C-alpha cells in the first residue's frame, strides 16, 4: 500500500511516495517557485534517472497535478495510476489547542487550520492550500492532517502556561505548543524500541538538532515538555534563531537601532542563533567546525554556548521527569556531529552517563554510543518525518 506525503510551503511543495509494505521510498521530489516565475519540479524516482520540469506553475493546484502526472509517467513514474495511492498525509504546522493527534481531513479540520492562520502565518495557509488542491485533483482520496504541534498537546498546564496575564491565554490561546512534534514522536518511539525500554515505564529526552532545534521530555511515550513555544523561536540556540532570550532585549535593541518590533523578531528568527553569535561565519555547523578547528574565537564561543544550552535543557528535563533512561540525538547536527554530542555529554557525568568515543566518532545510522556501565543510554536515531507522517496516516485511517 502506498502513501503520498505532502509538505506544502507558501511557494513550494515537497513530496514522498512511500510503499508502506516495506516502508521504502518509491519517489520523492520538490516543486519550487510555485506562483513565481521559473517554477521547477525535481522528481527523484527510486532506481531511475532524476527528472526536472521547468514551466510556470501559477498555484498549488497546478503543482499537485504536475506531481500526480510525474508519479504515473511512463518513463519517470513509479505507479500505473493514482488509484495505487491509498491516502495522502499532509504536514500541517499548527493545530492550536484543538488537536493533540493527527486527524482525517473534513470541513471542521479545515476550519481549525484556518483559525490557526495567525499562529502559523507562513505555513498554515500553504498547508491548507495543499489539502484543497489534493481534494480538487482527487475527490475520493482520503487526506490526513499531521500537525507539528500535536505531540506537545499532551503537556500539562504547568509546562505549557506562560507567566503572563491569564487573559492572553484565554483570549488568544497564548501558550507553549512546541514544534518538530512529528520528529519528536517518531524518534521517541524508535528510542523506546531500540533501547529495549518498557514504554509504560520510560523517560526519554530527544534532542532534535537541525537548522531548527528543539528538545523534548517524553514520559511513557507522552510529551511532558518541549523547548519551542508559541512559535518555533523559543528554546535552544538554532541555525539563525536565538532561542531563549530576555524579552526586554527586544525593546532595548529596537530603541537603540530604531527598529520596529516586527523587524526585531525577524532578526531573532533569521539573523541570530549560531549565525548571529559567530558574527556571520555560518548557520551551518560544518563551516563553524572548520572555523573552530582553525582556532577562531567566535566559532569556539558559539559552539560552547550552543552545547551548554542543550546540556542545561537536558538537566532541566531530567529534573522535570525525576530521571532519564535514554537521551537521543537526531536531525542534521545531532546525527552528523560527534563533537557536539561529546561536548553536550561532558556536562552529564553526574547522571552516571558515559559515552564510547570510538562508537561516537565512527558509527553511522542508528546506534547506541553509551559506554559499558553508563546509567543512561545515549543514542543517535535518524529522524524521518515523512515516514512518521505516512505511519500516522495509516493509523488514523485504520489501514
Ligand atoms: P536539518 O535541519 O535537520 O536538515 O539540519 C541541517 C543542519 O545540519 C545543517 O545546517 C548543518 O549544520 C547540519 N549538518 C547536515 N549534515 C551535516 C554533516 N554531514 N556534518 C555536520 N553537520 C551537518
């Protein structure tokens, strides 16, 4: 059975067609510059040549049709016709306070996605357009919305409430939601399986360290806390996002630099993080590592601050859960940067945690890098959000 996974941005559409019998990727691809001159489809069918198509695609309806056409194309396609797709799983950014699980799309679900436009102004409108484009192209096809905020829906008020006037929560639903939920859910489940934990008696921390970064505390398979907040800006230091700061910095710097609040928030999202801290060396850890290895002081300070922040959150979440059985690193940096894992774990000796540097430096894919006798398992588990969405889609539809 095949599931199509779609992730629509305002001018882009990423897709994967997954054969769920063996969870293999049949094809994946990307449509870029939708609605902008120079639209382009790049299609990568498994075992066949890459296909690119350059023609104007004025909206997501045209882009969805182009994807369907190439999936059934005689030369570059991977299925004979659209009836070989059982369902479509859509990544949706924000489900607000309404959804703590994935759900089959109906008019109510679409209304909620619309209601959450102001919580996810860049993503939710595009996500809804993608769903409606699929409904128009394939009216009989079931669509499932998989929300990035859903995993955080199990948090208790003590974890999700901010210490601001209660009326802002009541009137505007201002609270912690958390993001990267699909990844945290997938990786925490895989951690329980891989570490051989009893799901109903398990305490797991997942550090999703990518260009965006967040960390979650998961007790018995449920998220009890996570570092991103009302928006993805809070928490860890990221590629270009600041993570936690004193909110008074916004007014202070805005006054000094004659900036609006909107301009300041843009700086905190796009010009900060390791990119800003290193005075623009890079948001990419490969460049920062190269600079650190040459002794660049700013790169060294930046990476030290980055790993210190991750370690502080691990300490906080260990306290929140009154213990931890396994800590898992995932996403671009978490999976590929042994020195980042070492620098974080250096803070965690008090937990009786020890890592095996040989495994840490040399192992690939999914692995356990805890040393013999470590009281806490330390793992690397590659995240796979598309597969997570496909699995959720099957589960919601009972397929
Ligand atoms: P993600 O958002 O999960 O795709 O992660 C992207 C980030 O992961 C990049 O900005 C890099 O900093 C980092 N990254 C990706 N691949 C590698 C690699 N092979 N070695 C070190 N860092 C990597």
